[in-house]
C-alpha cells in the first residue's frame, strides 16, 4: 500500500480517537460556589427598657425610651450614640432625666460616655457606663459629688454587619485529553 493511504488512515484515526474516548465517559457535574460578603453598615434603632437605680438620691425604677445609632466597620468595631428619656415609674411616670452618650466598642459591648440633665434634681451630670446586648450598666455622676448607679434591661440587641450570600453555578469544559483504560 502506499504511503498516502497510511498517512490518511493515521489522520482519520487521530481525529476519531478523542470522540471515541469521550463517548463512554460520564459527564462532568456542574460546580456550585457560595460566597458570603460583608459590608460596613449603620444601624439606628428605637428601644425601650427599665432601669434599677441606686444612689445618694434614693433607689428607684425608671422606664426608658430612646434611640441608638451605631456605625459598624468590617472588624465589628462600633462608634455611635444613644439618646434616652428616663421616667420615674414609681412616682407617677414623670419625666426624670434626659441623657446623650457616645458609644465606643465592638458589636457586642460598648463603653458609654456622655452627659445628661436631671429634671428631678435640676442639675446636669456625667454618664459613664457599659452598653451591651439587652443590658446597660453604669453611673450618673453629679457635679456636686453625688452619684446614681443603674442596671438597665433594654431591647437593643447585638449590632450586626450587613451580609449578602451569592451562589454561582458553572459547568467545567471537558478536556479532550485521552486516557488509556
């Protein structure tokens, strides 16, 4: 036989082998990838609560209404503010105090520093405390040397980052590499 015949047969065989090898193979399954991304966020919430107060002005129970705002970065660090109105629950639900404090910490617990005004004592005071998930504790320190400690339960939960989850499905391209079985 001639060399042309063998060359033609070799080319035909080379072209047919990849398709024959792929004909009996199992298909490659799709690949699914899930990605969760986080973004810095700001959160503002209205809240309510109750506080037990102990101090030189006497013990008491206060109702609390307020608003809290926090900026949360990707590390979970929080900077924000909290404004509250405190009502004397045992004395006829009269307006007792107003507070404005800054919040510094992480998304679970923050230091609370600021000031306020007591309508009951008719005097300003400083605030130093801790704000956490559903609780606050600290002291209102009056400029005449008196103080009032507090332990509060409130409806502010943990501040959280915004997150988004995306799912991507792709099918890999089959490689025409031959395998000998």
